[in-house]
């Protein structure tokens, strides 16, 4: 079985994988529904675990290159993704990591803390026997598994270490994202994750786009008007709480554009 065929098969098996992990940890929500979405996440996610994971992979395959081309960095990123780890392109390993990146949300479902570190829990699951057996036929090397683990655990570091800090200071807006401080924060983040600095941006972009289908082409802060967003959600019969995800998406996209162009 080719690597590409294996990933396709793994996506088809995701409902059973989610249920099996949930059974092992006695998390009834995901046993009953592998596409379960916690109430507390409804303002940031339009989709449950299963649907979101599939959408992130679809975006990685079908939309990423178009966006990178618009930003003028497609060739640079494509060259990077073509690099190999023990004979396998990073592009393929990165795509595989997407299917595994949020499985830690199953374990975090009963945790009421604000930051539940589901990314780290997803990494933990990668090394547990169940997923090791699921990935057995790929004959992954230690270096490839380590790369998968790193991709899984860093998929939201731009959000946590840059976006959320800007939000705490009241500086999360489109105007401020072009400031010298944000560029400095991006470069500092790259130094901390220098071996996987491109993956940090790619995964954050795809993950952000996979959280909602409602996209507002906002170029100014004035265009991020709650009233218009709420009306759009009403027309599509979606949860009005989703306005937070819709308003944050253009900010995430602009932030990752600045980050990737700073590499």
C-alpha cells in the first residue's frame, strides 16, 4: 500500500479510531458521536472533531498552494515540503499528522481548564500502542515518528504564543498585526522552533481555515463588523456564538501570512 493510499484509508477509519480511543479512556461523548463538539468550543468551532480533521486535510491538499501563491511564497514552501526524512517527503508526513493532530481532544473532553493542552495529549496518543499498531504498515522510522509528534504538538503555537498574547494586551487587530512588534514576535517564535518553523505556519493556517466555512474577506478592522457576521450566521442557521471564530479567522490568516513571509 502506498503512503498516499494509507492516508486515504486512515481517514476512512477515523470514526472507528476516535471511538476506540474514547472507549479506552471511557469518554462517552466520543463513543456515541466521533464528530462530537463540546459546548465550550462552539464559539471557536463550526465542526466537531471528525469533520474538522477532514476539512483541515482537504484545505492542506486543495487550498494551501493557492494561498501561498497569492502570498508569493509557494516555491519556497514547496521546496521545503519536498525535503525527505528517511526517504519520505515532509509533505506526506505533514499530511499524516493532520489526521492525528486533534485526537487529544478526546482525552481533554472532561477537563474544564482554560488551556487543556490537547496538542500535547495528541502527541501522547501517537506513542500509545493503539496508534502505533494503526501506523505499523508504514514502517515509520524513529525520525519520522518524532517529526509527526512535533507537527502534532506545535499546530497552534502561533495562536497561543503570538495571537493570544496580542489579545491579552488589546492589540489583536488587523492594523497592529503589521507592526514591528508582531514581526519581532514571529522571528522569536521561529528561533524557538527553528527546525520546524515552516510547519508551524502551515499547520496553523490550515487548522484555522478548518474551523469555519464562513470567511469574511476583511482587509480593515472596520470590515470585521459583528452585525454583518451575525446576520450571515442567522441566514445559514448557524450558532450565533460562532461569530468569534468568524471574526478571528481573518486575523489568524493575516498573522500567519506575516509569519511565513518572515522566514
